[in-house]
């Protein structure tokens, strides 16, 4: 499976860090290298996220929204990323799980990838505040 392949590759990748040959704290790109852990699952994860996000934007059918929520959960499981977390949060919110949605959106704001994406970070923080006021975000992780 793709997940098994990722696991084998990640163990190989991490070996010099775990053995002490390399220091992750002094490696400025170490956080970006987390892509290595899930490299095979990034693309399927994003496709599933995109499908879930499309449902978020157009559907009001509870059964469809619940199915999309599950897709978003799986997408984030395959590749934890602020965009997957934001879509999952939005669907949790639409499915009346406001507290869990706020927690997930807040988690999205803490993603290390956002260090280079201040505008997205601000959108995610704004979404947290909107959710606290009972308002469903219009844009989950991008303004398009």
C-alpha cells in the first residue's frame, strides 16, 4: 500500500536523525521534510480534501456533509496539513460539532507550513473567531 511504502521510506529518512548523525534542531528545513513521511499520500490526500471542500461549499444535505466530513478526516489522517484540518473543521462546524470544529481550525493555525503563508494564517485565525461567533466560514483555507 502507499501508506506502507511511506512508512518504510520515512524510517530510512529518519535514521541519521535518530542515530545522532544529524541534528533536526539545527536543520532549518527539517519541518518541510515532514513531507517525506507521507510523500505517497500527499496527492491522494489533497484530492480527497478538494472533494470534501466542494461539498462544504455547495451542499446542505446532512448525509452528504457527513460523508464529506469523513473524507476530510481521512485526508488529514493521510497527510496532516492546515488545509486538510481547515476543511475538516468547516465540515465539523456544518455538522453541528462547533467545539470540535473550533479546536480543529485552531490546530490548523499552528501548522509549521504557515510560516511562509501569513495571509493564509490570518484567514485561519479569522475563521476561528467566526466559528466562535456561530458563523460558518466562507473560505476555509484560501480566499478563492
